[in-house]
C-alpha cells in the first residue's frame, strides 16, 4: 500500500498542525499566531483524521480552548518575556497517566469514571511549562500488548498503513503524532511502549534513564514497574524530545526513586557500536539498511562507527520476561474479569513463559551483573546504534490471533528490553522510508547519558529530516 503524503496547498490552520512543539511555542511567544489558533488547528485535524485512525479517545475541546484563551490573555499582558517554554502549545496524553479532569482508564471500560485527584508528576510539570491538554490517546487493555486495540475504545490504526499495527502500548500517541493530530505526546515505557509506536508510525521517542523522570499517580505498581517503567515523550523532532526532558526531569516528592542528575555529562569518545545482527533474532534486510544508513550519517559527522554487539542480549530478554511476567502472574486472577477473552489468553501464554528455576535473587544479581557488563561496553562504545523491531510492523491482532502471538510479541521486543531491564536511556529517530514504509533506528547510552543519545539522534535527523505529518489512508 502506497503512502499518500499531505497536500502542500495548505491554509494557515493546516500549516500549524504540521509544526513541531518547539516551533509552535516560538510562534505563540512572538505573537505571530495565537494559542487559540494553534489549539483549534489541532482540534480540527483530530476531527478530520481521527475517525479513520481512532488514536484520540477523548477530545477536550472546551477546556483546551479556555486554556488557550487564557494563554493568549497572559501573552498580551506579559509580552513574550516570562512565558513558560511550552506556553499555549497543545499536547495529548496516554490513558494510563493521571490528568485531572479526565479518567485514567488503562483501556478498560470499568475505569470509564476513574477520575484522578491530582496530575501525575510529568503532567504537573508539563502544565507548569504552559502545555495545554487537548486529548487522551488509546492504549491496549492494561498495556498488555505491543499493538493498540481494546473493546472499550476500539482499534487504533497506523496512518502509514491502515492494515498494520500502530504499535503499543502508547499506540494512540504514535498514531496521533504521526498524523498531525498532536505535536507532542506523553506516554510511558516498560517494554518499548514508547519506542514500539515510534517505530511503527515513523516518529521520534525518548525513553529516559530510569529515575530521571518521576513516576506516580496511578499506583506504585509491582517491583518490575518500579524498576523498569518510565514516562517519556513521543514527538516529530528530537528538539521536542530534548525540551520535554528538560522540563520534566528532576526528583519529585511523590516518587522516592526519582533523582536529580545533570542533563549534560562529560565529553566522551565519539565511538558507535552499530548493531546489524542480533543473537537469537533475525533482522530484515530493510531494517539493517536503515541502521547502516544512520551509521553512515554518524560517520560523516565524525563518529567512529564499528559493527559490534553489546553483551548477552538473549539473557537480557529472558530476564526481562521473567521479571515482567512473574509480576503479571501475581495480579492475573484479579484483572482477568476485566480483560477481553483474547487478551486473557495472551496473558496466560505470557505467564506460562515464567521459568521457575530463576529465583528473584538470581534475577536481580544477574541484572546487576549485566548492568556492569553494559557499562564496560559503553566505556568502549559510548553510543549503541541498532534497530527497534527486527522486522516490519505486523498486521492488526497478529499478537492475539493464535497461540504464537505471545512469542511474536516477545520477538518484536528483542532489542527493546535492554533499555528497560538495565534502566538505560534510548532514543528512536526516523531515517529514510523504504518501500513507502517508515524506518527508524534506536540509540542507547549508559545510565544518565540521555544527552549522548539525543545528540546522536539530532545528527541523524539533520541528514534524514524530522518526521512530518502524513495523511491516513482511507480504507
């Protein structure tokens, strides 16, 4: 299926929904456009394309317009000075992050009226930065899939190809940002839930170092969530990812695991380990070609790029599965009545992969050892460049269509899980589309070196260009 690009003959409103969040913030601060114009442009875009994609589940027209009008009044009184960085800029937020005034559903009908009493720390900070929430976005039931569909909100489609998954679990954000309904989305990542949709929908994403961005508001979760889950942004430009990190990082009283660490670290050798093969996985030629193209971009910018593989990828995947699925087993019977039949079957298949021979003590010992091994690898190669998924996005519901779906889900995450198990930062950035399909690559660095992956991602973006909104296919 061939991509249909957005029309180049656009009016002022259409031009606005094409822009990045940082560009929109500058336009609003300068007075070239009003926040109300920007918000209305995105609300209009949602009305135009969301019926085809079903990425935005709740539109907040009234509150968003009221907030935009208030932002415009403030801008007229203060001028462009003393305005917060995202003053008047619209954003969307995944349905498992607490936002006052809208339910935190986790993709479940039973939570349709689950209104939080306070914003999650990341939303509290985004609002303080001037961002305006215009909509909530779709996710799979309890985030249990790498594809986005649920009986409550329905199926989210990929704007590049309506027959293929938009990824998950932050699939609504990926689809919304890729199609211009939102310039910037907030989701989270415990097993690629930011990076999977970025790959499928051809946009950028940042999974920050674990602990850099405070988490809280929807319960502390199990130990695996405390250790591996983090909120983060999906956007169409690396500059937007960097800005969000600057705004939301730092310790927060509601997250005792959060820390304040400088965003910039000491200079490092500009050496890159380029991953073009993975033990235990087969990479499609198009995926390898995309990684090599990104490696060439970095080499042209002065990086020393060498083919190398970080330590013990297969063991990392095994331990991530044990950690995540053991915790899932503890809550399985309580959530089973809330799930659709197919997701309950998927859940059982995933839990069946728990290896009883791996004790929790061994899991954490091995996790610590692997962290040291990867830190040693990063001392030699401060940047790791590789794929997100090993192959193209799969067709809708392939992850639940048969007993093999659980293995498909785990196979797709083969180079995603290191970021979560080890708590290291990861950035996804688009390269050049191949055969009218979006392509992205993933960058890893050591803990608290988010600056290194963002810097390398910006270089790749300079060569291939930032993501631009696409019009969805009419099916």
